[in-house]
C-alpha cells in the first residue's frame, strides 16, 4: 500500500493520493493556521473506521442474503485532553441500516466487523474503548424495527 501526500497551499492544506489517482484533502484546525479546506487527520481516522466497518457489514449481510438498502454510520469520539498526542479514549459507532434485515443477523454482522474483521477498529481499540449500537429502519421514512 502506498499513499503520496503533497502540499496544496502555503499553510496546512494537504492532498493524499493513492496509486489509482483517488485523492482526499486534509487540513489543520483554524486555531493553528488551517483553513478548513479538508478533513483533519483524526477525522479521517474516524471516517476510516466507519468505512472499514461498513464494507464488512455490507459484505456479511450480502452473504446472509439480507435486503440491505442503505447504511449510515454516526461516530462520536472523545480524545485525551491536555496531551500531545491526544489519542482517542472513547468511540461510539452507531449503525443505521435500512431494509428488510433480520435483527440477529445485523447484530452478528456488526459484531464480526467491529471485533474481528475491521482493521481500523482493531488498531483503535488499543487506545480507546469502542462501543457500538445499531438500528434497523424498515424503509427510507425512518420506521425503526429494532435498536440495540
């Protein structure tokens, strides 16, 4: 795996590019001179957690022949205060699944991802307590079948 990072402006705006040419912008907080022109690196780490686990869950639910129409992930995290580096200490990941999905299969798919398959989760659990929950919406109108 290889990533190339290049400076975009005279401040902290950076562009990370993979070998396939896809890129993402990063920037620092305005308090230190960043311009809010991209996600901060720690935000990208949480995004990676959500993306990694979502890919696992989609894959597992497909194999279980569940009718997943959509997945949304909401992540909230706390970092150490007054420390450098300021590691994550608490992370809560909430999955919102839409479709005709059996709750026990959704729960198992999420558990497998978060506790076994997601590399990002396994890295972050070394410094943070990671909790997760889910809900199943039976349609796009927010009708909830199950929340845990």
